[in-house]
């Protein structure tokens, strides 16, 4: 049975209930912060894995960094293409559909790889999460670095109940932290009136810093910086082979 993340983001209710869009100003600030963190320069090339609608790639391009979007969701990439079509100057970066488990690029292509908006840790089996990181490492240049934004176990609430409304439809989110397995578990229910249209169970890893460092080590990455803020940026350097 396919894992939830392989199809969840293609459903229209995800975009409907995602909440207020992130402002361009915040996105630009994040892109500039990442560029500063890993020392990106004009003309460097970034791969944004799990890019969604590609907002960070647009921001990277604005500061002179070439960017490529990679996402498994056809709907998310369609939204990215639609946004590009009305942007002054048209598309300025590459868009590619593919899985982080097998990134469809040659080895040693990118100066940096980003995995943002808590997109890492979705896989049920830790070996697959390690494969995601190993694939990121493979496509990095020898001096390349990656930035990962992921769930922080120390800042996750034990339980959380949220209700959102969009016209006649409602979304009920029940979230809890499974401490024993180190996973965030979410029940996502969409209603039209009183009728439940969709009931989905989601889950992802919430790492401790030392658990993440161990997973990265198995993938051949070396940890350089960990931020313990709500959004965690983790900078890594590709280890040289040989």
C-alpha cells in the first residue's frame, strides 16, 4: 500500500485548508537566510526537494541563485507552473516531477539541496528516510551542503485540536506526539456540512538532534549547524568519497 505522502498533496482540500499563503517577504527572507547559512553565491545551483508550489525557488532566482524544483505531487507542480505563467518574465527555473527516494539527476550537480517546510521524515521506515538523505548527498557537489527544515520533537505539542473552515467545508485536525516511536500522528478529516468526505491518517518523524545526526551519518552527511527554533535548519556537508 502506498505511503500517505505519495498521494495526499494531490487532493484539492490540502490547498484549500493550507491556511493563509506565506508572504513573499517572508519567503525572500528565508531564501536569503539559507543562502547566507551555506555560503551560496550568484550563479550557484540549488535543488529544492519537496518544493510544493516552488515559492523558495522563485526567491532564490531573485537573488541570483539558479534553482530547480522537485516534487512528487503533480498538482503542486501544476500550481507552480500556473504561478510562473503569470509572473513577469515567465518561468526562470526548472520544474521536475520525481521522488526524493530516487532523485532524477546525475551525481554531483548541485551546490546545495534544500528540504523545507517540514517535508523530511515522512517515510514509515527509517531506512527510507536515510535513503532520502543519501540521494540528497549523491546529487551534491563535493563541497555542497544541504538545509533541512523538520519537526522538532522538543517543540511539538503532545496533543492539538484544530478546526478550519472554507465556505461550506470544514477541516478537523487532531494531532498528537507518539513519544515512544518519535512520530507526530495526525488525523485529517474534511466535512461538507455534517458529511465526512475524507478521513486520512498522517504521520512523520519528529527527531531529536542526536537521532537526526545519526540518520545523517548513515547517509554520509556531516552535521554542521542545528537550530532549535520551531523551524529547524540543519546544515550538512557532503563527505568526500575515497
